[in-house]
C-alpha cells in the first residue's frame, strides 16, 4: 500500500537514514532552530507515503511504557478540553505531542530498516561533539575580544546553541554515556578517549551543579568496571580525585557555582513572607517555588487531580506578587520570576495533575529502570537514573529540548533492547 510505489525501497531507506541522522545531529540546537522537529515530521510523512506504517503493531501495543506515555499526554488533552481558553494549557498540547509521535515513529522506523537506530545514535553523538567544539571556539573568540573569562562558563559557554547550560549538559552527558558504555560505535579507541575527555571538560565548564555530580558518579562506575587491571581501576579513581581536588582547591567559576549555594539561608526562604529586594541563588529560588507550589495545592485543594496542566501559573504568579518576589521592571519582556516552572519535575507533575501525575511520572521511570535491568541495557539504565536525579532540580519535561531528549533515548533504547533479545532467542 505504497503511495510512492515506483520508488525503490533502498532509496526510501537511504532518505530515511539521512533524515534520521540529520534530525538527531541537530537536536542540541533545537532552542536556536527547530530543524529537528521539522525533520522528524518530514521523516514521518515519508514513512507514511512509502507505506512503512502498514506493519504489525501487536508487539507495540503490549509495551507498557508507551501506554504510560499515552496516559501522561492524555492528561494534557483532558486539561485542554476542559480549560481550552487557557493559553498555558494550549501551549502544552504542541510541546508534549512527542510523547505520542516519537515512540510510534521510532517503532515504524526500526521495524522497516534494521540498524537505523545506530545511525541515529551516531548522528546524536556527532551533533553534540560538533556543538561542544563550536561552543569552545566561540568562547575563545569572545575571550580574545573581551578578555572576560566568564565566556568559558555556564550559560555564556552554551550561548551559541541557544540552550541553557543545564539542558546542554543533559545532551552532552547522554552523548558521553553512549561513548563510554558503547565504545564500539567508534573504530578508533584513541578517538573515543579524546572525545570523552573533551565532552567531560565541556560539562565541567557548563557548571550545572547537580548534573556534574550525578553525571560524574554515573560515569565513573562503568569506567571503573571496564578497567581490566587494578592499576587502571586505581587510575580511574585517582583521576576523579584529582579533578575534584583541582576544582575545590583553586579559584575558578566552577567552584564559585557551588560556593554560591547558601544552605543556611534555606530556612529564611521557607519562613519569610516578604521577598522585596531579596537576592536568590539557585537553591533558594527552588525552595521558594516548592513552598509556593505546596501552598497552592493546599489552598486550592487540588492534591488529587492538580490544577489541570500549566494553568497553575496564573495562581502562582499571584502568590509571587503577594510575597513581593521580583516580578519585572514594568517592561513586557521582563516578568521577573513570574511564569517560572517549578524547577522540579516531580513537583511540576504534582501541581499540574496532582498525585495522579506524580504516580504516572514515577511509574515511567520505574518501568524504564526495571526494563533496562531486565534486558541489560546500560545506556537505558544510565539515562533513566540521570533523569531521575535531574528531575529533582529541573522541570525537564516542560521544554521541547528536554522532552525530545528523554522520549527519543528511552523509546529508542526500549525498542532496541527487546528486539535484540528476540533476535537472540530466534
């Protein structure tokens, strides 16, 4: 049932490979250019016109993860139908459509074209390495002009991609996970080591506090296990200690990022009722948002079903103004801390859809981790654990770049691990 019946299957495969590689390559730049989104939809259209969607879906229908994705997105749809006049809810429909589209696309793609997932993974790795190199070159040029060392750190370092340092760190950590856990993707071991070292340095420069700690711990374990001798194992541990000591004992922006956390001020944020002229750091603003979110749930009595998507922002903005939190200087482009997400995906899900939302989110993560252990997929385990930690300080599923990264990697690896198992059994 092919609309393009005259086109050879080999030609369609080649087109699919190029589009998939390009879409994965362009992912780190999604906040700057929507190229990846356009390429994924183009790829889906070609698969449909080429008749690739007319396949057996019996296996696909049995996958609990995809039903959980569907359920999570269904909540967005219900909220839209009930509160269709709310602009916050409307924006979520488009942004989170990847929960439905991406798993379906990857299943159709990998069912029709064997080995194409590895092509996409390589595109993702090459895309991130290219983005990291360009960011480094851009920082050098800016430093030569400005003599400002800050261009090598945090958001300034990620500026060229249009992404925040936190989300760019996500991408580089997943790419680095593939390089360390699946080094056979590259022919040259020397190149693997050079790329891995460069990406890790880039992650340090991006200075996302939570992701540096979580990523380092998750990466050092497989490195330690893969070391074939006691000398190499000792070297891995020694290298980790040296890097940590160098950061802790020298004056550098990375150390400053950790030093700027004032844990003792947390109690004042939780008890103060007037934040006029208050200077927040990364921890204190999160504590305040979590406090206001908890108060909102209690006041509105919405702990079971939540506010109904992102419409909670209207009520939260009122509380932000009520507590004297900076709300902009009067210009339309500066709204201060208004419209901030909760910087915690668990709290975000709780506010949006109550206990039901939290249960679905944790069920997704638990399902992925269980599956990764069962099918011995280390990349999937690494990805799920990394996101589980990161969800504590970031609402990663409230941005297009975060959603796509999470859905693509988990869905793709989920499908591949089961297909690999079936191939071995047959």
